[in-house]
C-alpha cells in the first residue's frame, strides 16, 4: 500500500481509469452497497465531498474553534468551571469529581485536539469545547480554570489568568527549569 501511494503521489499511477463508480458523500450507503455487490464489478468507488467542486477547497475551509453542546444552564449558586487539558488526569480524576460536586458546572473543555475535547465534553456534560485557550478566558460564565495539561504548558496558560484584580493558586511547577520560567508581570500576585 505504501508503494502504491508513493507512486500515485508522483503521478506514476493513473487513478481515473481505476475509478468505476462515483457518489456524492450523501450517497455513502449506496456506495457501500455497490462495493459489496459483485454484479456491480466495482474496482474503485469514489465518494465526493461538496468542497471537491470548489476551485480551491483548502482556501475556503474555516475550522470551528468552539463547539457548543447541549448542557444544563449555569445556576446562580454554581461556579462555572473550565478545564485546560483533556488527557488522562482530567478524565480519570478531575472531571468525575467535578461531576459529583453540585456547586460546579462544567462550562468548557480546552484541548489541542478538537476531537478529544468534544468527546470528553459530551461525556462529562460540558457546555462547549474549544481548541482556543483564549476562548475560555473570555467566557463570562467561567469562574475557575483548572489547568491539567502537561507541565511544560502551565506557565503560558497560567499567565493570562493573572489579571491585576485576580488571585490564583498554582499547585504544579510553572516551568521545568529557570530558562522556561516567564518573567513576573507587574501588579499580579498569587498563592503558590
């Protein structure tokens, strides 16, 4: 397979003569029926996306940075919580504990992987997921941000939280060594 893809990528294999059937993406079930039907004599079946008809589909693509999901509204006596990170520690410890606490409402999950963020968000009832860290910082429903990502990301995620009027608590090292430690920001204080 690797060699075939290499040859096709170099234009040394002509693909068009191999394609026996073409279907719009919406006709996916029909395409699979064709593949499974020996009478169709299909060799290669192609599914076409709508963007394939555009002159430059990559230029038109706009990824979704925030995905809203069905969630309970934030109640008056609840803290709006966001998690920065959706890895194992978040899924196995923080999120199950948050779900048990009635005075917390999971408002957002930030994850570099949008697919993982959405999956975790749906599983734990988050109101939204995002790949943009700044989105959770600007959200007025969020009172608490729990940073559960890898240590090397803590410093850059922590500094934006430290507005002059805000107090923060940091439970992990802010950097792995002195060279990676950000400069202190005037007017900001914290509890380490």
